């Protein structure tokens, strides 16, 4: 930026001879009913331009504050997304032109969806295990086999047919042909 009078942006009015003239003096010239009409008009125009410049500077300052706030919010969002991505994926994201915030969010949603499905499966499996563990099968009468099978509470043998019937009555599917069951 040069220091010529035409590029002087410090809002100090100037005179053609290099001297300064204040805003107060320009206001006097602009509002002097007995002054030169052209000087009056020019002074009013200078005041209007100064007002415009001041309004634009205020607008620029507001935009800069807004931009600073937006940048801060963006940085906070990026930090939160970094933390979430690292918590879910086990590593920090590597931002690039090819991997954006939207991609990171899509990956997090995908993994969380898979976890939800696995969690639901685990809950169902645990419920099924608890159900199976809660089953009780009343075993049939025992037998002693020395010469012929005789019922005995301390016997070492069960009748195959009685055991299969007890399992079926408890809701356990049995295949009598192979001896395999659920």
C-alpha cells in the first residue's frame, strides 16, 4: 500500500496542499448555508462516503467475529468427530480430500449398526442359554441289573425308553434311532 493521498485508508481527510483537514471542519463546510455550493456538495459527499466506510468496517468486523466463531465451532466439531471415530474404530481418522467428515460419520454409523446387531444377537443367545439352563428333566426310575432289571432308587441304569420319554416330555427333541438330541 502506498502513502499517496488517493490510497490513504486511515480515514483522515486531506487537503490538496498536503495538510490535514478534520471531520469537524468538513461538517462545517457541508452545513454552511453561505458557503460555496460545490464545496458544500463535495463535503456532504465526503461525509456520506465516510459513513459508508464506517458501516462497511463494522460489517467487516462482524463478519470476522462470525468467521472466527464458525472456525472455532468447526474445530470443536472436528475434535469431537476425531474422538468419536477413535473410540469406535480404534484409531484416529486420516483426513484428506478423499476422506471427509461425512465419510467418517458413515463409517461410525456402519460399525455402530453392526455392533447393535451383534448386541441383539448376544442378548438373544444369552436368553436362550438361560432358558436351556433353566430346563429341568425329571429322570425316570433307576434300575439295578444283576440278574434281571429291577427298580431301585440307587440303581446304576435307566431304561432307554423311560429316559427318551422324560426328555420328550421336557421339550427336548430326541432322535430315538441315533441317540442324538438337542
